[in-house]
């Protein structure tokens, strides 16, 4: 059973027109460059959540896409649905305006719309780098608190945080804080348009991420806490990865950098593949990135509802043939559209994460390696037989298996590949990219 976990902190949503600096303010409040920032109109699409702490009190800040009243196309309409959903979820609203452009009719229209929610409201006038005073037109809006700030340079941010703190301490807003530390991080990665955001939504049973046929819809890394079988899991939806030669726009460069960073902070990566396209070169590069980062790996073959006449066993064999470097990874066929087996992918990720944390005892390592040693002896070293003296599991990431041999010698790469293949035949090590290191046995002088 999987259940989205709601934050118990005061939730504050940032709303405003496109390009007024909401994402810059979001990053400044949480003290991290989480949201992708660009002068490109409509950069932010999904709603982003992050925890901010001020004077020992925590609250959740929600970043949203720019509010627009004329929307053309399903993608723009989806962005506006996410803004409305964020306003409904929030306990307080921060309307972000632009000091350079001044008060525009669109600002007033947004104010009238969010006022209907009946929630505490604050107006921040961003980009007030050289204007210490608020323009009079903002003071006449009937909102008590109007604060000039510069999100880019940090000016006035303390005043904003003080107001959020005051809201959090009001009677009725003092929610009991709960620990939302996730025990496992699972990153959903893959090429563009393979169904990563659809998979996230299917797991959460809600539209948490915007889904569109437009390539590159997801730009920010979207983190969500999910409770699954009594365990808190951090699901990380990412932007589609492409070869760097195909990336030209700065926004896409920043998005891909966030995706690479997400891989390094997860425990297990669900690499989503398209069942109708097989394993492409871009897929191979993504698999290599996950393995080099030493993270657990599960292959999730999406759009299974569009494939007919093949079973899962045949699918696993086909995937391993197409990607021979990751034959250790479990394969699961899913359909994010219909919900078929989406929770199984998460269950496999949990098994891989637990196996990585648990590892193997020295005795278990020796049993597996001696079995492989007996099947095929390593080449002699200077005429002497190489014997295995000790094997030790080093918890990662990356997970490493350190071998001690006698005499001093380095096992050839082909033999190391043979040992890895034998190790990965054990179901306990499924999904774990193991690194073998050889340590020379110290000869005891006579």
C-alpha cells in the first residue's frame, strides 16, 4: 500500500505572474538552488515543495508556475491547474510582484483570484534592488503587509521569513511537526517522453507532475515523500536526459544538471525505458551514469499496454541482451497509463536498497567467490597459483567487494568480469552494481 505523505508544517505558496522571480525567491528562502531559474517565460511548470527553517520553526514553501489567464494548449492549462491546487493546499499565500514593471492589471486579477481562498496573504515586491520604499500603488491594494525585496541579492528576505514565522506561530496554525526523513531515496530517470512523470503520478495516485507529449515538459526535480508498507520513501522525478550534443538551451542544461545531482543523492534509480522502442543509446548512457554513481538499479519498462505477444521472462532476456552491462538489474514491465504493476517497481527498489544496506558477511562472500574460483581458476601470476585468502563487503555507495589474494598479483579484467557475473547470479545481489577491488595478501616473514 502506497500513500502520499502530507507535510505537517505551515504551507506557504508563492504565486504571481511569469518572470517576477518566484523561483529565485523560493531558492533564497530554502537556501538551495532547487528550482531552475531562467529569464525564459514559463520555466517553472510543476509545483515544487521544500522545507524552510527560521528561528527553529519549519514551514513548507511551494513554488508554482506563473499565473496566466489566457492559456493555449494542454500544457499551459496543466500548469494553471497546478497553481490552483497549490493555493488550495496552502495555509498562507505570498503574492510576488515586480518592482521594475510596477503594479499591472494582471497582478490585481491574481490578487482578486487568490483572495477568494480566504487565507493570510503577503505581497512581496521583488527586484527592488535600488528602491527602498514600496511604490504607493501596492499599498492601496488592501493587503496589510507589503515588503520590498531583492530575491537575487537577499535583500528583505529576513522580513519575509519573520512574517512567515508569525503566521506559523498563530493559534490554529501551530501544527504538530512530524519527522519526514525518508529511509530511502528513489530517483525516476530516463529519456524524454518515456513516462517518468506518469509513473510518479501513478504511484501517488494524483497529478503531482505535469504530463504532456511535449518533449522536455519536466524541468525541475520534483521530490515527494511517499509512505509504502510503513516506510517513508522519497520519490524524485527528474527531467529527461539526453546526450549533451542535443542540449542547447540553458534551461535544459540546468535541468539535466539537476537530474545528474538527483542520481547522486538517491539510493536506487528506476530507469524508465519505452517498451515500444527498446534500449537506445541514450538509455545506455543513463544506465552507465547510474552504475558509475554506484546506485542501485531497476529497469522499468513502461508502456507495456502497447506491447503484445511477449511475456515478462522474454522481456527480461531481451533487455539484458540489449544492455549486457546491466544484466544484474531486475526488470519489471509496467503501464503508468493503466497502473499495471507500478507498485512492483517500487517494491523491487526497496529490495535493492535493503540488500545494499545489508550487504554480505565475510563468510557469505567467501562461499560465493570460492564457488566461482572452483569453476574457473584465475591465470597464474609469474607461474604461481593465485589463491583467495579473504573477501570483505564494504557498504557503499558504491558497494565494493575487497578480495585478498596470495601471492601479490592483480586479477585480470576478464577474470573480474567473470567473478561479477557469478556474484550477480545470486538473487541477494540483484540490482547492485558491485565494484571488485583486489588487495595483496601480506606475506609473513619467516
